[in-house]
C-alpha cells in the first residue's frame, strides 16, 4: 500500500494525486491546515452574525445574486444549490478521475481563502479512505463558475443524496465496485451526512477540480506515453535501416529546445550498439531519411514541451484557490478564479500534442508495411504476401484512430456558449476539452502499441543482425506478449494486450 498523503492546502503534487487516484493511498488532513480553515470559517460566521450581504452566503447565485436570503434559510440555500446544480448527464466519470476530484476538492477547501469548516475536507478524506466514490456524470460542465454539475454530484454524496460506488480503492484490478445509495454507504462506513452551513455549498462546487483531475491524469499518462513512443520510433528506425546521424547532439545544440534535446538523447541511447546500423553504414545510397524518422526529435521534442506546459498548468492548479468569494482575513472578495480557461487551454494543447505523436507513429507504420518504402522488408511484413495479408489492417486501424484524433483535436477552449442568463458570457468549455483529451490519449496509446507490434515484426526480417541494446530490450518485452506473425490471425488480442501495457507503464 502506498504511503499516506497529507493534505495541507498548498503542497499537493501530481505524483500525490496519481497514487491516491489509482493506487489507493490513504489521505489525512494536516492539523495545522485544519486549524487555519477553522480561523477562516470564523470570519464567515462573523459576517453572518452581522447580517452583511455576502455573495453566496446570504444571497442567491449567479444572475440571482441580488436576491437576499433570510438568515433562517441559509442552510436550505446551500442544500438547494447542490441539488439544483446536480444536473449532469452521460456516463459516469472513471473512478480514478472521481478520486482525483475528491482529493483536489479536499485540498482547496483547506485553504484559508475558502471559509468552510475543515469537516468537509475531513469527510472527503474519509470517503477516499473507505473507497466511497460518488457517481458523477461526465457531461454538464462548461468550466465557467468551475465544474458546477460534476462537483455538485460529488457534494450530493456528502449530504447523503445520490448514488456512490463502493470499492475498490486500487484502480485497474479485477474487483468491481458496488453501487449503493450515498446515505447507506456513509452509514456502513460509520460516517454521517453533512448539513451544509453558510457558503459551504458554494465553496464546494465553485472550482476546477473535475477538469483539473482529468488534466493531471492525462498529463501523467502522456509523459509515460512520450517515452514509450521513443521506444517504438527507435524500433521502427532500426527496422527501416534508418540512420542515427540526425540525432547527434551538435545538431540539437544549435536549436536548443528542451524537449528536442531530451528526444534526441533518448533516441541515441536506444539505438546505441546496433548491428543493423553497422551493416549499412558504409554502402547506403540514401542521403536522408524521411521526416518521420529523421525529424523524430524535432516532432517528439515539441510534443514533450507541450506535455510539460500542460503539466505545469495543473501543478499550479493542484494548490490553487479556485472558489468564490474568497476570504482574506476579515474581508470577503468576489473574483473569478473558478474560470477554467487555463486548464482548457492546457487540455487543448495536450490534445494537439498527442495527436501529433499518434500521427507520426502511424506514418512509420505505413513505411514498414509498404514495400515501396520499407527498405527491403516484405509487403505487409509477411513472407507469403498475397495468400496472407500480414499487418495490412494494423496500419488501417491506426489510420482510423489518427483520423479520429485529428477531428477531436479541434480546440474546445474557443467554443464559448454564454450561460446563466448571460452572466457567464464567456466560458472555457474545459470539460469538453478534458473529454477530448482523454479520448485522444487512448487512441494515441493504441497507435503506439500498433507501431511496437509492427516494428517488432519488421525486426524479424533483419535477423540475425541485432538492434541497439535498449531497442532489443523493448523488442523482448513486446515478444513476451505477442509472438511473431507467421500465419494470418486476428490481431485484436495482440493490439489490446500491448495497448494495456503501454497504458500502464513507460517501456523505457
């Protein structure tokens, strides 16, 4: 079991989120963070007692902010807010996303700017530790006042409403969750539903935690995929008798993009010690390789820089105060930190970058199966072309996935539709961007898996020459799961097995 993650409101990391969301790490609240939240809560209570008009505390919400709410209706106001805004639709968000949302929301509620009781963060931590996961529909947020619908569905569980899935805390195993009414699941875990006080409903649902949880997980997976994409690229370069000359450090020193340097270095390491390269070093008539080989560092390097940009955005967002209004000492200030534009833009950039990664991988697959481009490899990488179709359909399937990625890569962050009677007149559509990025990531993982299988088959025809030492290690890892193609067979099981491997870990 991973170590316990302690929430302070300002020290959460991307690695922390991943171990809680997917590996079942326990969560605790730092006592000093709870004490700070108590002090912030006292400021809200003083305002309520004085009868001052404060948005979301004793007023309506959004376009209804001018409506004053009597003090004896403040609790009902917060409950009504949660129930009315829990209007999402569609399939439930995956358990790791929901766990990430819960962790992020607990963390932000501990900030002294939120003005809520530490009980809310403590209850979210207790639910995480008991593997109680609210059922949260994926559709319904435009990312404007934060993820109102998804966070409301999450908040419903705290007040004993709606449904939850119970277990397992470790995502990806064989155990299946049990769906229960939230009230029953809380009772079974020895927890009581919470009655929300002034501002607590609004503080819970104003924020970017659904979109940010998805961005965090996609950025984490994209980093792993980026490394595996180099393993696939290096295998393809070896199978296609490509030259490592374009990866020499001096070339990249004069164009010093960080990602490009990292990419070239990885490719040099992967191909080092290649017998295949030595076999054609002195008598190869080609002057230059195709761009999908020669420009791999420039293409994948730019992808790396985009991934790191997105990861940098979410690393800020993990500990950002994104609710409204914000508490600064005894002053309550309304602002717009809940707006998801930074996250939406990062998700769109990530979607474009992963589409690029998938697209260039598919081009190398095409070169390996096409006898006009494959430097002597047999058509579709089969010894009996005509009678057998070999890996023909692997390239076609990869092409279909890249085509879908390209459609989905159209930015969502510029697709504003005003909401809330035009009070929210420019919205970022962050959750649309998040959905698209998730789908593109899955497709990119599949295309890289297809390249790994294709390149491994290509290397069969270069034997007895051996590829670079690191490439050979990756080849052997693929061969643990997929045997060489000698007769036609359905390749779906092979593709699915390698895709699962690619999704779980970086192969280098």
